[in-house]
């Protein structure tokens, strides 16, 4: 099977490049940009695409590829940073621009270039960059421009191409045509990576991995887990499949019933665990690092150290001696740097010298229960996630599942794996989320090669296509993604009203606003506040509205954490 490699430099659109290539029926793999050429050649890739990056090519620590890559006589397309890298390697000039270019811009295209075949002279594309190619490298010609900026370069003899914009996104309306030109006109690929073949390959892998073992699947009711279950049903005997659905009490209306009914038609029996009350009263421990202070022995205090060295501690004349003042200022600066630089706190806390020294102390702080005192959404996610693990472990024990013979099915998608790969490719890429369970059982199964991920080669829209091919109802296939914590973020999570010090004044203020016409007839301190905040025309409009209508306003005694200003 023909395949290409996407060399990832930490691109924000890396997953989208992969998705677009696969939409064109070409098999693609994402690899770190610094993958050695020897490794790439052994894998027999037919082409390379170098992605964008948050780096700048002129920085010493920027991501770069194997320098021998450009001598391999294999077609290469550089996107954004990828184009700048190609241009720099061959001697072109790349510099930081006066302003960033973010958004949709018109480009002028050289439609005689094989990369732009079938395009119009002018196209609209998405730019997201701050660096610019000032001059094209020797041997390269400019094939696209945006105003006076270089937007595309090409060396047809070496089959090296670069575009400053992002052809992989929908906002670049000509983007898919550009990728098609590169893959089929320039690389001469066949496009033999068909969906039907991929599904059959997926089924074969499941059959080979599971064999005669039993396999456990935890069903959420979403598209991914349901399609996973349908694939297992198509591949294995129903007696091998152990399907478990845990109702955490925060799901959509009739969610659990839909899960059971949708899989019943596939011959899969679902074990329903109703744990709503358990989750509602759930608690957990939050591991945090706290900055604190400790008192060091006086024998190693700065004053003692100075005394031993023949330096006056300056207890009585400290404020009058300028040298002592300078010394004290230096010590104060050191203490301040210790309290503000948390990355070096542990090291600094061991510096010789007594007195109070800051240090980091690890603590486990209880949070919960969920229904009464938990306010912040991230705490709710933590409680729900940890409670889910505990309930699941109890289910595994109750069903007497043996890790030595059990397989576990997880609905990991290809974007999940790509996000992990992007983090490896660029140390500046943030971890978006944890994609795999980290329970003891899962870790044991992973080490033994007993975790099966049928959808790890597919994107979300492709999973929906598989669902249709397997005969799942459209109501399931087109379900909108639903967060793991469900509706938990809508719980008020408070045992009593939340009243701040300004609650009474705020209540009076909004009541005065809602009855402004009547209230403005006599002077009041709060009325002055309103008039100071509103222009005369706004005051007139407010008076007119409240004169003709009876309005009421209330301040809810709850703490809001979802509003940012």
C-alpha cells in the first residue's frame, strides 16, 4: 500500500493535514520532524509533507528535519513553517515580519505550476504566521504571492514545493485541490486507501488480537464506543463480549435506555450499572504542591555565617550603615527570588543559611462531595473520573474478570494518538487531555498487549461512516459529542446561598435600575452611581422603558465560575 509521511513540527493543524490526505484515499502516518532519513527510507514513503510549527526557522532551538531529506529525490510539500524551512535550507532568506498575517487573504497564483493546476488566478486562503520568506532560494521560483509577500515556492526539478498558507483547512477553498495535485499529479500516487478495505483490515486485526479470549468494553453511549461495540459484534461471538454501561446520573435524558436498545439489535447484552447517587456524593483527593516556609537552625543563619566570617551582623546600626543596607537589600532580593521562582524552590531551600526558607510541600487535599461544595468544573471532572474508575474496578471484581485472559476495548481515535505525537515532536505543544485510562488494570493489560483499539486509525467523521456501513441507526451515528462529566457542570453544588459582602448593595442597585423612572424622582446615593455609569441619552431611554413597563430583576445567590471578563 502506498503511503506518505507527515513530518510534524508541532503544528496546530497537524491532525487536519492527516485527515485531508486520508480523505483523498492516501495512507498517511505522522512522525516527528526529526525522524532520521534512514528510518523514513526503510518505511518506503512515497512523499513527505512538512507541517507548520510555533517555532521560527532562524532560532537555534527550532524544530528541523534530517538535512539529507532534501537529497532523497522524494517529493516534499512544506506548509507554513515547512515552506520557510525548505527556503532556508536552500539559501533563501526568512525573517520576522513587521506584523503577523492571520486570517483569510487573497493570493495571486501561477497556474502553470503543477501544484496549482486547475486553480484560478486569484484564490482566498488562510494565513497564520509571523515570519516571512523575504527572498526565494536559488533554484526556486515564486508561484504565489499575497500583496508583496511570498506565498508559494517551487523547484520542479527536485519536486520540492512550499506554501505559506494552510491548504488543509476549509477556509482555504482551493486547499483540497492543491493537496490532490501534489499527491496525484506530482507524486503519481494511486489513492488505493479505501474505507471498505480499511474496515475489513480493522476487523481482521480485532479477530487476530482477541482470538478466543473475552473482551471488555465500557460503553458511554457515544458514537465511538457504540461503533466499537458494533465492530466487536461483527467480528466475535457474543459470548466473548462483556459490555458494561455505567450511568453516572449526569447523562442525557434516557441515555442509558438508548445505549441498551441500540446494542440489543446487534445481539450484545449490556450490563447496566446505575451509580447516580454514588457519583453525586463522590469525593476524591487533589494532589497539589504548596509553597510554604520552614525555620532553619540559627547555627546556619546568615547573621551567624557573617559573624563567623568576621562580618558584623548589624543588629543595632543596620538602618544607618549603607553597606549593611545594601547587604540586607541583597538578602531580601534573594528571599524574594526564592518565593517567586517555584521551579528552583527545592534546590534553593537547601542553600546554607538559617532563618525562614521557602520550600515546596506536596499535599493531598480532599475535594467534594460533588453535590454540596464542589464549584469548579475541573474539580468536578476529577471527582467524576476517579469515581468512575472506582466503580469500574468494582464491576471488574464482581464479574470475576481475570487480567491474564481478558482483553480491553477502548475507543481511541486517530486524533488522540496524533495529539500525543505532536507533543513529542514539539516540546512547546501542550497536552490537551489524557487519552487513555491509567488504572492499574489497564496498565497491566497494556503491558501484556491486551488493549484493543479498533478505531485508532480513524477520524471522527470516518467513525460515523463506519457506523453507517455497519447498519447503526442515524440517531446514533449523528449523535453530538457529549462530555464525559455530562451535565455535572450544571449542578449548583452548594449547601447554602452564596452571599458576598456587596450582595445587598447589588440587589438594591439592580432593583433601582429596573424601576429607574420612579426611583429617579428622588435623590439617592445609588442613583448617582447609575447616572455616573450611563450617558444622558441612556438615562432617558432607561427612564422611558421603565415608565411603560413593569420590570423585575434578581441577583442569584450562587457563585458563578463560568463567566470571564
